[in-house]
C-alpha cells in the first residue's frame, strides 16, 4: 500500500512539472515558465465581480426591490440598484414569505378537541388520518395537480417571454 502512495505522489509531481520541462509549443518553448507564476491581484476583484443582490432574511419577512431592464446589447439585466439614467425599467419585488406550493394546515394536538378529550378519558388517540394528513392519497394527488398547474403556468410565461423578445 505504501508503494502505491509513493507511485501516486511521483505521478502527481511529474504531471505538475511536465508543462515546465518536456511539453513544448510549436516554437520549441516550454508551455509554462516558473516566471509566469504570480499571485493574483485581488485589488481588481471588486471591479470585476458584479454587485451582490442582497435578498432579505426569511426571518424578517422584508421585501426586496429588484430592477429589471434591457441593456444596450439586448441582454436582460436584474439589479438591486437603479439602472443607468434614461433606461426604461420595471420594478420586481421579492417576498421571502411567499411560497410556490401552499403549505398544508394540520390541526395541532392542542387545538384538536377530540385529542384532548381522548387523552382525558384514556381512549385511543386519533391517527393522522383523522386529522387530515397531507400525505394521504388525496393530498398527494392534489400536490401533483398543483405541480402540473405550476408547470403549465411556467410554460405559458416562457412562451409570453419568447413572444416579447421576438424569438
């Protein structure tokens, strides 16, 4: 096993050194030179990277404003800061409290009167079926119907966007 690790380490070292020694381009020069290796200049990173959209924390429930516009090259842009002056834009909002699929409300054991009465009289406690489990056959069918409806809605939105963009 030790021999295998030594072999793998040797292969790794050789593969790292090959572009600096044996591998050559059409002019006969090595592909890389040790003088080509430099530390990156991080001072330019803030100019290269796009600004980060600061979405709200789901705990606070605040709504963020997002601006949408088409730039001079025809690309759709989204930003949390205003677009350049003279550019037509629309305002979109992001609400962290909204969800694509609605949650299922199930009565808690404290709120269900049948549960408290059953617990007091030492009778059998109702099952999840009695409470209306979201994992029942009807609940799963509804979930699939909702998913299909969302898919249809998203496909229709895509067709509308393609029609607007002229594709």
